[in-house]
């Protein structure tokens, strides 16, 4: 049946693009060493503060989110420092690799895939002292769980020489985050997530405590020099050539997000995530996240006896729907539906309607319409 | 529950735009009196012949479809001529108004709204002779019915001095049409329909018989002079300034349609229309079309005791879905979902998922998911 099939992106980054932001970038003629750019950059940084829910300065790099993660390590630490890392999946493991790359000793508290980081265990480690920084994800998008940033942050706050670094690349815009209240010293974000624009920008907020730690840090760094970038951006400039079209895009997208409201953006992802989980159950599937589920992405276990890879492939070839399979050792065991940014309820209805047919086609019995109905009931509960 | 709501257009024109065609127009720098434009125009006209399924010449006007309809009247007829008109709705009535505007006497065969034109009755009128032209719609989008163009065309073919004019503005790309086999002398189309581009262009194919009739016709005309335009376009030029960005758009969209295949474009609309009709029944609603239903648009009766206007309003405000209410005296009695052009199956799943919630909200009891399920079953039947 060769008919019209539109591509629909349901991956946890890149995410669907906000066309009005794309169009702004399309017509731009900005040079970056001008007053016009500096004014736009300052507005963008102010709006990022709104988006991050913080009063702290925010810096922007032309890089993927990993670049800002690397910067958090290289700007806060010195040779011989020890750090504490909480990991619940592939992105937590990145903190471990980064520490290793810089020769930093780390104590790792690991959750089995699907569970959240046992923050209580991390707090016990903190009591023994001697950590210069603590690293964690707000939401672990490889497994679809959310970590307890608040509780861990409050514990780290009490330690004068220890900074708290949170990778909120998929957490921002999908989860209520209060970095200032919770003592988050560096909060990291990326452009290709809930900000609805293409990949290429990384963001990091810097607390006063982090600023002081950076002054003492002796690890080597150049491009990802947080202090240098903070100083440049205070004048509306970046140290090196900024990705101007992405900055223009971001400026437009943050205006949209301000108009929509940060809380509404988060509530939108929350509704879609809850509806996806209930749809999965209605379709006889298990949710992969046994810990607190993230709103950013819903991870659903493969149907019994069927590889999730088959589901992902059929959704792509039949319906143009791009889901993600499990990463690493989780490949074949689960698939993921993202809710990051520019999705509405009908986007979810469409993907669930497709999923029901795909499940039948790969050999998993479902009642057609039952996943959609479960999602509709969640919608009705929220709109009542 | 203020969240993200994307606008989704389900009206029988304008229709969803093919972005790759829009982007081509966005970057164009064409002047219309150049070889480059003439080459592009010739290719476009060739591709229009493929789209129309005809060997006849096709002309293009910068106008709405109504302009080409007016031209069919003013180019074929002379004062004192009589015509036969088959009408099944608002667009059939336009033929009657056009004849009247030019002082042409018309015999009108009228079907009640929701039924197709009784072509047998028209054929009987033809036996009495004296008609210079016969006018009908391929599909009447105000009611969602399809007329029997083939049977009527074959009857008119036998008459040497009578031309057969078909408004296929919503029929093209949604219905199997064989204008050359069926003796259609003028077939009319418009850009904002299954060609997936914005409004602003009208098309008309001209048979040899129509060409001969035009030579004898004495009604006044200037802008919509078919013969003049045909002569200009043979050189790749238009008589007056062409809507260049729309021509570039059309060129790109027709390339997409050729790649997809005309038959597949039609089959796509057929699947969506059939799925919509079965979904309506599953939701306890009646299909408005009692005659042969059109693939271009599905007209669904309002829920018992509830004005369709309420359904249309709730779909717009709650979900951003733009449906059309009934036109004229049908307002409040039905609503319409279009399948013209750039829609895929998941677009329909989304609109049905929305409709189920809206029906509940306006007070019509439905089993959630049951309309989606009916559509999924149609999909499975077609894909088996």
C-alpha cells in the first residue's frame, strides 16, 4: 500500500522543530560582532534564565550537550580530586567516562537500568567527605527515569567545598527543576531537546559556589572554559564564533516558550508521558522504568518474545514514525517515545494508533483502539 | 489545560502544504520572461497532463478555480445558447450562477443535498437536443458526493456540437478520472487542493472539440481567454504576469506527485475516506452522503440533537483541528473532514482521536477508541 507517509520524529533528541523559530533563522543577516547580535544574545540569555528557572548566569557553547558536561568536569576540578557520581543509564555512564578522561577518581553509585539512582546511598557517601563535586542526571533518557535532584542537592548544599552538577539536557522543559532552591551549582542543557530547535548548542548555569570552585580548578581547558565564556557573554559576546543561526532560532523558540509558560511546557510533557505509560499497559506491555518515570521520554518493554528492534523498524517503514530502540545492552529489550518539547496530544494519538497496528503486525495481540482510549482517558482526567 | 496545540487543517481547500514545494518557492529568483521560466513552465504543463491523466493541452491562470469555471462558460458559448447543468450542492449551483451571469439559458438537473446528480435524467434531457454544453462536478465537496462523470461524458461525446465541462477542483488527485476516454472537453482544477500548494492557480484542459467550440463562441472575455492563454503557454509564457512563486511550488509538488504516483495519491485519499466513513458509523454518526461518497472529503451528520457547529468549534479550540461545517442551509447539520492531497493515515488517526473526545464533550456518547479502531481495521484490510 504505497501512499503518503510523513516522517514523525519521536526520539529524545533531536526533536520536532518549531517552524516559526526555523523561519527566523532562515531570514537572518546577523554578524556576531555587532550591537544587534549582542542585544539578541542578552535577551536570549535572560530567557534561558527563565527557562532554567534560575537567577544564576548561563553560558552557551556551540557544541553538543556533552561539551558542556566535559566543561563541568574540567572547570571545577584539579588533579587528585575525588567526585561522586550517580548513574542510572548510558548518560550517567558518561560522567564516569569524563572523570576518567581527566584522571579524576570517582565513586560511582549505580542503579540497575530502569531504576533511579539511590540518592540515599549517595548521601551516605557524602557523609564520609572528601568529594569536590557530585554528578547526576535530572532525567536519564536511556531508561526513562527521573532522579531525585532536590534531595541530593540539599545534601550537597551543606558541603562548602563540593559542587553539585546536574545534566538536565532532557530534564529541562519536562521536569519541575528549582536549581537555586535545591543548590544546583551547574545545570546543563542542550538545544535539540525541549527548546524545539536543532542540535548544536549547549547551555550551563553557574552558581557563585561553582564560580569560586572554577577559580581554584587546575584541570586543562580551553574551548569549554566556563569563566572565560561567562565574562564574554556578560558583554553579549561569545569567546569564539557563535552558531548564529542557532542562537537566532533559540531566541525565537524561547519567546514561544515564555508565551506558552515554562510550567505549561512541563505539564504538556507530563500529560503525554502519563498517557503513554497508561497506553502501554492497556496494550499489554510493561513500562521499562520501575523507578520514578521521566516525562521526557517513555521507555516501554518489548512485547514478550519479540525484539523491540522489530517494533522500531515496522513503525519507521510502515508509518514513518521514528522511535528509539534501547541503547547498548538494552537494545532489543525496549523502545522509547519522546515527549520533549514541541509535541501535542494529537501527535501522541497518532503514534499510539500506529503502534497498535505495528504490534499486531509483529505478532503481539492487542485490542485496536485500546491504547488510544487509555491516552484519551488520561487527557480527560487532566482536562476535567 | 493550556499545553501545546498545533494547528491541523482538514478543510477541503486550502489543504496541508508540501513543505519541500514551499521551500523551492522560498528561494526562487525567477523572472517570468526568461528561458529558465519558460522551461520550468513547460515541464509544469507536462506534469499537469500526467496529473490530469490527459493528452489535451492544459492552461493555467493566476486565479481561484472559479475563474477557470467562468472561462469555461465565456469561452464555449454564445448569446442564445442553452446548457445543461447537473448540480448536487453549492459548487453545482455555481455553474447555474455563472450561466445566469452571462445570460445563458440553463436546464438544471438537481440532486437533493447528499445525493449524486441523477445522470440518467441528464441523459434524457440530452436526447431532446439543443444543448451547447453540459456542466457538472466530478466531486461535490459541499456534500461529499461523487458524480458519474464517465457515463455522462460518454453520452455527451456522441453529440458533435456539445461540450462536456467538468469541475474536478476537488476530484483531481482523489478520484480516478479518464478525461480523454470519457470525452471530457474541459476539466478544471485548482492549486489549493490535492496538489498540496497554496490557493492562487486554476487549471483547465482543453480538448480539440472544445478548441473548435471556442472559435465560434461570442461571449465577452479577456483575462480568462482560453485560446489566447493556450497560445501563449505553447511558448512557455503566460499572457499576463504569472504567479511565479506558485508556479515554482506547483512544479515541485507535481514532481513529488509523479514520484508518489497519481494512482497512489488517489488510493491514499480513498483509504482515508473509507476509514473516515467507517469511523463515523462506529461513533454512532451517519454519513451525510447517501449517493456515491467522494474520496476528497467525508461529510458526517451532526450527532442527534447537537449542532455540528459545536463539534467544529470544540475541535478548533481544544485541538487546533480545523474542520468545515456544512455550507449554506447545511450549516449546523454536518461537518466535513478532507482527504485532499498531503494527508497520511496517522493524520486521520489524530483527527479521529480528537473527534472522539470532542463528541463526548458536546454530549454525544461514544466508546473512546472505537472510531480509531474502525479506521485501523480499514487500514489493515487495505494493507493485507
